[in-house]
């Protein structure tokens, strides 16, 4: 049942363009590896043109594993 609801919700979001192009990791064909490749490309272009990059990168992969569920 959960996958049926998810499929319908995702179809609605995609049809109505509610997911921005910068969303990765939860869409088919939009992995976090692709996100990293895109951002490295953007950073390289910025640095090559003499720009500066400030970055804070956070990984929430295991964040909810630490929350008590009682």
C-alpha cells in the first residue's frame, strides 16, 4: 500500500513541477552521486574564473537512527 501511495504522490509532484531541479536522492535517475558530479562541475567553473567557494555540506543519512523511538 505504501508504494502505491508513494507512486501517486510522486507522479503528482512531477506532473505539477513541485520538485525543483536541484532535488537529488529521492528521484529515479537523480542519485546523490549525480548531485556531487554536478556541484563539482559548478565549483570547477567558478574556481577557473577566479571565484571563491564557501561550502557547508551535511549528511543526514543516519540522523534519524539516533532518535529514540519510544
